[in-house]
C-alpha cells in the first residue's frame, strides 16, 4: 500500500498557511488536474482526488489540529472525512469553493438556482427621550415588509394555475457557457435562477407573489441604550426565497436632545449658572437630573469653570455594569445691570479689595505698571549719572 503524502506538501503550502491561502492553492490544483482538462489521464484524476482530501482536512480547524498532532493516523475514526470515489463526490463537498459554477453541472456541480435563501433585513428608526434611554422602555415600532400574496399563496400565478418549468434552462435555474476546456455555470437570464416561470400572472400581486404590508411590533428597549444602537427583531424581515428563513428587522435608536443634559458615554453633563455672591459665599442651588431638580451644595470660593462630580446620577450600562456620573459645570454670571444699592455695595467691595490685595494680585499689577512705564534712553541714563 502506497504511503500517503503529507497534506501540506500535496497543496504546496506552509504548515502555518491561512485558510484562505489553503483554499486558493486547492482551487489552482483542482483546475490543473481536472479530468475535463486531462481526459483519460488517471494520474491527473488521482491528483485531483488527493488534493480534495488534503483540502478537506486542512480547511477544517478541528481536523487540521488532529492532523498536525497525529498525522494521517489521527484522522482514523474522525467521522467527518469523505471517501471521494469520483468527481461528483468532490463537487458535492466543495462546489462552493469554485464560486458555484466553474466546470458546470455536468461535472457534479450542485443546482443552486432553487436553493433556499434567507430574506433581506428591514430597518426602522425609533426615537427615545433621554429618560427612556436611561430607564428602558416598551415601544411600538412600525415598518414595511413584503408578505406572501394570499390569492396565489406566493407563487405569482393566477388562481387555478401554477408556474411552469423554464424552457430556456429546462427548469435548472442555471445555464452552461463554454469557455475553452471549461464550462461556466451562470444564472438563467429567463427565469433569474428560479427554474420556473409564470405564464398567467396573479392579478393581485402582478406575478411577484408578494405584496407590501405595514407591520407593528412591540419592542422592549434595554436601559442604557445610546443613539445608533440597533435592536434586532429576529425573523421579522423580508420572507426568504425557496423556503429559506426570513430576514430580521433592526430598530435603529435615535435619542432626543435634553433641554439641560448632554451625554458622553455613560456620563451626563450640565451647566449651572450661579451668581458672584453664591460662588464667593457658598450656596445650595438646584441642578437638573434625569429625575428632576436636585439640590447641590456650591462650596465657598467656587470658581467659574469648576466642575462638581455627583456620582451615580448618569446613565446605566446596557449590560448592567454600573452607572455613570453627573458632571455639573459651574458658570458664574456677571450681572449686566445693577440696582443703585447693589452698585454701591460692589463699589465698597472694590475699595475693600484695593486695601487688602493678595500677593498674586500685587505681583500682577506691579509687573503691569512696570511694563507700561516709559524706559530711559542711553542718553538719559548718562545725563542722570553726571
């Protein structure tokens, strides 16, 4: 019994080759050794089968791991490998690697026109308030999708009739085109791959077999969602073709602007105005939160631009991993108009400030005076020296 060659050697790839590289190498060998290109050549046929066995193992992560560890002996009893007796077996296993059509159906390629296909996804936009996004909500979403026509049961044919096999492709849904020694299998242009055509169309759906319908569904929105998050409604999309599963509906979340709060991740920010006296002397002011106004203590000597962090008043994580914080940005308001009494008090304060100037302020005004004081010229300095 001849010794089996190393599968990496068969495909001409390195042992660290990627799956894509392995597939590409196998595709080239399959074209090179294909029996249609090598009629009557038993060696080419054997090489064709050998490459298929190698690709089957090395393209499967589990089989490849067993082969790397134990060699050919490790594949015995694996239960997943095929015994490739002829070309048909190979194309039944790996027809997809050739793009669903190289070499044609006569060499074992599978009919693909009528295979089940999943339906398309549909999308809808849902707008939430910031509070709904923070607490979660149950909302009704509306979207449009197609349903099977009730008069023709989705066939597109007039009641009492049925679709008939396509004459152009003989019901296969695919046609063969010759290109030298190769044959290219393409979708039938007459039936568009369906394998059948409607002679007498349903008057309700015009032969499409579908009609548009407006659908309403109740959706549960988890707490903490942000804008552009998509909530999936499985199986609520367009119907599948040839018995395939339906697509999904995705609700894209939009969040309304809040009049006072802005969001950054799971944290919230707001700007709170305070008067000069409140900032200087300290005060209790109301700040906006998701649950309404809440008192906040402004400490004595608060400066414009200071940020007060209040823990636990932000947005929750969607996955329940904690809650963000509220960041209160202090804005000290300077009055544009003053009553005579207020102006008099501020003038007294200004006079008081001039009597007790801080070292920093003294340094600033000293440097300011020195900067604008005229500088002596060289001639003036010589005259003063004499």
